[in-house]
């Protein structure tokens, strides 16, 4: 019994570490548009939002950044905060002392899986706010993309406040940041050989018939494009 308890305790952090946590930091220094964070993010490729404080204590998110090295070096990303927003862009420049939220919305996760059993396995193992792939299926059917792309993942993330996308590949479970467009973590995963194309969703058919098809290999070929 003691050995079982010890193994369980040791295993818990491994599951938790797959999804990098949201973390607070500040801009320590800026030089030639390169940023230095006071507290580095847990993983390179993680995105974050910069929060600037104005007069009278007013605050606003001004820009996205992405960590480029483990010492906290980062760069600014020219990415919109919202999908199809009519609001003007904030022109405030990033300044030392600005607050940073690394891993913004990282608890909101879209899971791309090859079948329902795999989907249920992963969502029951990790405690996240899971965004159902039915929403993503409807979203890309309206745009008539028909398959998973970095572009429609980024658009969907903005529209539905998704922080991360977990993608089941042939041998790994990859954690993808749709803002930085980087895989920031992954672990070995035994995926089924048969896969629903283009990914698991409860819809049998949407518009041109992309969904509800069963094909070996097509799903994995598609998700391998997300690197």
C-alpha cells in the first residue's frame, strides 16, 4: 500500500505539468523591441498579454507577447485580441513595469481527438474548462475550411476565448498555443489507429459532408501540420 501511495503522489505532478499554468510577471526591460520578463514563463513559446496602468488606476491589455527563451526573453506579437472587432487598436507602447499575464485563458482548452473514447479519456484525466469540438466543427464549417489549420484555430480561439488546444497526434498529446502558434508541451500518447475525420465531433454531417467520415490516416496527416 505504501508503494502504491508513493507512486500516485509522484505521478500527479507529471499530469499537471503537461499544461503550463497561468503566471504573473512584469516587463523588466525593453531593448530594440525585445522584452525581458521579471519572472519567466514555465515554457518557451507561451503567449501572454501585457497590462498597462494609466492615470487614475485604469488598466487595459495592450499587446500579446511570446517568450522566446527560458531566461524570460520575449517578443511582441502583432495579433488581435478579438475576432472581427470594430474597436480601435490600443496605441500604448509597452513599457518597463507593465504587468504581464502569461498563459492567459490557459484553463480554457479545445481538445482535438481522433474518436470519442480518446476524447473522454483525456477530458476525464485533466481538470480543465473543455471547449467542445462541436463548436469548432460548426465554426470551420461556416468558413468552409473543412479541416484543422493554424489560421482557423487562431480565429476560433479569439471568438470563443480559448487559451490552448490539446491535439492528439499519432504518438503524442501536444499542447498548442493558438496565439503564438507554437507547441509548448507534449507527452507520449498511444492513439488509436482508426480516426474520425477531420476530428471527433458529435455531428454526423455538416454542410458539404466533411464530418462523420471514417478514414484511417487522414486525421493524423491533418494534425501533423500543426507544429
